[in-house]
C-alpha cells in the first residue's frame, strides 16, 4: 500500500545468487514504476502488479515468478477558511483566507451561478449585486492529492444612500431649482411631482409654478442595484403674483 509519490524497494533474492539477476515488471506503469534494481515509485492512483522473474540460462532453469500486488492511493489533503461567511456591499471586494493541509497546496475557487459575486484565482471576491452566493473552495483532485473542499457563504447588500432637500415657495409663472444634497455626494436624483397640476419639474430639478396652490415633489436616490432607494419630500407653495392699481382723481362739472 503506497500513496502517490512514495518510493520503496523490493527485497528480492535469487537462490543461488550467482545464478544471475532477476527482472522487475510493472503491469501498469501509470500506477507504479519499477527499475532494474527493484526501486519502486508510486505514480498514480490505482492497482498494479509487479512481477519478479528469472528467465534462466544455459546453467539454471527459469525460476517461478513472484508477484507483488500494489495499491496506490492519493495523498490526503484538506482546506479550511478563516472566514466561512463574508458580508459585502455591492462593488466591494473581500478576500477568502484559506489554510491548506499540507501547507501551500493550490486552491481553486468556484462561485455558484447566481451572478451575485465573482472570484479570481487569488480568492478575491467582488460583490456584483444584492443577494446571497456560495463559493466552493477546492484543493487536490490533481492526481496527487485527493480532492477536498469547503464552502464560503457571501451575503451582498446594497450601499446606503440618503438625500435631503429644501422646501420651496414660488409665484405663478416663476421658476426655481430644488436645492438638495446626497450622501454619498454626487448620486443621481429623480424628481417625481404629484398630480395636483400646481407645478412641473424637469429632470435637472427646475420647478415651474403653474397655478396657485400646494404641491409635493418626491426626490429619490438609489434603487439602481448599487445603492438602496431612499427619498425625501419637497413641499412647494405657489402664490399668486401681487397686483396693484393706481388711478388719478377726477373733477367733473
């Protein structure tokens, strides 16, 4: 019984010794190799038979063959991870920290087909979208070490986002621009006006006062698969424009 990579030597004795040399033959050289001196090397997983022979010569008759059954097994291997669970935000990277036994074995990372994450050959995980994914971490399976694996679970969440905006007061026919701030800075904003018909709003946040009354405009950020949706409400008050009449006194007969 050997494991891949093991070496041994067959102790074969020919009697009488002066009769000559024995020969060694492997039934499957992909499993076990043997040289003319009986030195054995376990090459690959499987079973083979080594035959020890003496063919005889003009003085000595051939000897009865002796056979040795050889079973070659793969070396044991294992892998563990220091972070069996990862929590990431969309577009964030994280690393799987592995420990192999024996130390230094090659590791393969296989993500599921959810599309939630990707992982490179170094175990760096990139969060692609919200959800949960599993990554199989493998060692062995290379013809030398038996395959072994463990699983890392990754939970990906959307990034937080927020927006604040100021209320507005306009007169009919007047334009104004919504003043807002997003966190993080620079996020895209969407404006959604109510159906009162009091104001209209353009994509850039320009508000046009259409008639007297009150209106609300919802200012939204996120909801884009990267940031969680958040919103605030802008209250707009539209007043009539001031008007005045000036008239001169009159004298009549």
